[in-house]
C-alpha cells in the first residue's frame, strides 16, 4: 500500500477542528495506521489534543500514546483525567503502559493504577529499571505447563491466543513457574494428541535476567534471530518476554545514544529541546575541547622560532593534523561500534591494536608519500616534502594506535567509550602531529632554509 500523505491529512484535520467538526476529525485520524496517527496528533496544539483524544476509539488512543515520544506521551497523560488515562492504559500493551506510568509523577501513577481494571499485568513491570531487560519486557500471557498434553495445549491456546498478536513458539514452565523449555506451535500441531509437552519441548532456552542491561538483551535477540526472549529472575522464574518490536526500539535508542555521544552531546531530541537544555548538554564538552585545543597551541608555541624562520611550514599544519585526525576517527568508529555490539571485548584489545596499527602504517606510507610528492611539486623543496611526508606517516601510525587503544582502555575503566574517546583521540592526533612535524623540521632546519 502507498504511503499516506500525512501533511495533506493533517491539513484536513486542522480544518475540521477549526470548524469544530469533531466527527470528521475523528474519522480522518481513525482511518490511519498508528504511526501516522501519532504523527498527526503530535502536530496539534495541546488544547486540540485534549479535546480530540477522548473522542477517539480507546484502541486508537492507546496506539497514539504508544507511538508518541516518551516525553510527549507523558505530557499528554499528565493532562488527562485519571479515569480517562486509566481506560487508555488498560488498552495499551502492558510494557508500554508501565513505561508511561514510570514517566509521570509517582503519586499520579499510583492513583491511575488503582483506577485501572487490569493493573495486575502492569504493576510487576514497574519495579524494574527502564533500561534493563525487566523494564523492557511485557507480561508472558501465553505459557504452557510441561505436564500438558498436545491436545490440552491446543485447547489452552484456543482460549487465550486471540489476545496475542504472535504465537510462533511457546515457553514451558513447571509447577513453580520456572522456565524449563520451549516448544514451537508446529511441534504441538503435528504431535500425537496424547504426547506430553515435556517430551517434545527443547530444554535449552536462551534467556536473560531481569537486571541485565537492555543492550545485552538486544544483542542476544539479534545474534540468535529470536522473535521473543524470556526474562527470568535469579532463580529462573519466568517474569515476562521481550518481543521483536521492542528490539527495534532498543537498537534505535542505543544507536542514537552512541551517535550523540560521539558528537559530544549527552541527550537531545531536536527540534523540541529548549535552547537552555541544549546549551547544558553541549557547552561543557565545548569547554573541555577548548582545554584540549590549548594543548595543541602549547606545542605550537614551543616551536615559534622554527615557524618564524620557515613560514612555509604553517601551510601544511591542516594537512598533517587533518588527515591523521580522519584516520583516528575511522579507527575509533570501528572500535566503538565493535564494543557497543559486543563484537569486540577488552580481551580482544591487543588483537585489535595490532590490526589497526598495521592499517595505520599502511595508510601512513601511502598518504605520507603522496603528501611528500605534493609538497615537493608545490614548494620545490625536497626536504620539506620529506618532513611533511614522514610526519604524516608517523602521525597516522599513532592515530591507528590511539583510535583502538583509547576506547578499549575506557571500556576497561567502565567509562563510556563513545562519550570520551573522540576528544581524547583528537587531542592525541593534533598534539602528536604538531610535535612530530615541527620536531622533524627543527632537526633539519638548516636544510629547509
């Protein structure tokens, strides 16, 4: 089906609201898919949101709050009457309802929970941290007992399956609700009706503990192509499931977080972030970057006499530092991504360092030789070409070491590599580049003049 023209429908919704034609506005919104509904609803002013939401079907209202950004959904929930919010939350997926309740004031959340018709599925999810596997899971509404027969399992599914969107394989528990196995729907269907579930289930179940980080859960699901990942407590009781749609959200969140941190920004979701909040996240890192830039300036000041006597050296400052900085960034990006996805561990640090060092050396020989040739043809001074080329080679070699060693070291020290590595690697490549370049020039100063 073709993509909906959200802008055109938004204009129609605004015209209907301007004329207080609520039926038309509701019809336009309810005819859309949930992501499109949320896009349109998010563009409306708060007063119109508050008037439109109670008029929508409960299922559509729930879908909209599930699709909106967490902060926006929390703001809308805070404006709703307790009874209205409770009805919508009863219609939402338990994990989404728990996330929304966790974003509003605790007193209000308790009041809404007390008003809900089915709070028992949501309340257990509120005890886990937002970014943990427990905070990501939803209730495990469909489980089988290991002593069931295939016939009993099918009868059980007929009763409860309509409330579930996907039932491809099912988890098996014992008398104490401990996770003991997994069985596919196909196995149940083709098995003899009197076959015990314990006979056809697989006892080796990939699972995650509730206190594990959500990133670990996402890595497990991606690695083993899981549609659902069971979450257990420290003694193996089945607490809930993480579904594949939650995996997509986690991967998006983690990727966004790493991109922000590589840019020296903690958390920001433009364009709705106030300028004051943006300054609080960006300015400290710019000030820190200023401090590291002073290190480069200090190196330059040590060689003022060399620069004064051979002014042409200044023309190659951006080349030596810039090319090496790009090489360091390439290595840094590969290393940070490997650490974030679990493809690279601190134990692999020496192997990664050796590999990136060789790559840096090879790149340095190629680029350094090219820059030496450019310097020779441009300025006509062979020794200048040697100095610039050799300085570039050595600095790219060092950039490969820094780009691999810095993030791995930070990981060992339990400091987020994505947050601190860019500034450190940039400082190392700039200061070392200037020092090597000007140091070599000073050594052969007589041949450069």
